[in-house]
C-alpha cells in the first residue's frame, strides 16, 4: 500500500508546477520513503507459514504498555496475566534497527501481538532482548547511541512538532483560534454548542463596539 502511495505521489510531482504544492508532495514522498525503508523485512514464506500454523485461538493486538529509559536502553513494560507460566519459546520478539515485533503464543487460548515501527532512533538488534517477569513482558531495546529519547517513534515526534507549530505564533488571537478549532473538531456536541454560542456572543459584542468576549 505504501509503495502504491509513493508511485502516485511521484506521478503528481511530474504534473504539478506550483512550488508550494511540490514542497508538500516532496515532504510526503520523503516520509513514505522513510517509512518503507524502516519496515521490518518480510519473513521467509516457510517461517511465516510455520508460525501461522502453530497459532491457535485468536490473536489480540496489545495497545496498553508503559515505557521508561536509561542511558543505554528503552524499556517497554507489557502486562499480561500469567505470561510467566508459558514456556519461554512462546514469547518471541523480532528486532530490526528501527522496529520490533512481540508475539506471545497460546496464553490462555489467545495469541497477543505488538508491533512498533519507525522507532525514534536506531537500536542495536544484537543488544536488544526480552525478559519474562510475573504477569509482565519487559522488552529492552538497546540504544545505538546513549542519548535521551523524547518519545518512542518518529510518527509521535512529527505529531508533537505539528501540534506545537500550530500554537507557536506571535499573534495571540491566531493561537486562540487554532485552539478553538482543535477543541471544536475533537469535542462532543455539547462542546460544539458551547463554542458556537461563545463565538456568536463575541461577534455581537464586536458589532456593538464592545470589547470582544474573552473565550
């Protein structure tokens, strides 16, 4: 799917002549190329088929975890009740330089998976490992460079930067407007009614020459 997106963007680049649009497309092209580059290599077909055939029950995607870091490691804590009672071979982690996949097989009739792609910085495959503790799996990603990570993934970093850029402005009213737009887009019906009411009252005060309402 990513490859198809990349090909379509390349076609658009050939057609467009507007600099601003080209800049946007080039940025997206670079992002997709980076994501493709950092995807874990496909497993050999026989290995993939063997793993598939050994999985019983149904598979659950793990979304909840905690994380911490030291100078040398990124540590992810995944709580799974009774995971320590499984054979060690049932808990597998596959590392690449910028990703890892966790697979827990046949835990109370279910399989559990977690995938992290586009880690913020490179990790050492050989130095990374997993530990099985009481009701918990600890995934330890060995940093290639001993430095602090601000977040776990490149996508998370880009999201934070975009959000920060949206509110970093020398014009306070523009920052407020951006905030209101975000609240309106993400809010429920009650929030949207409240914002609409405040906006109407503010415009009415402006038309009467009063000081606009501080929303």
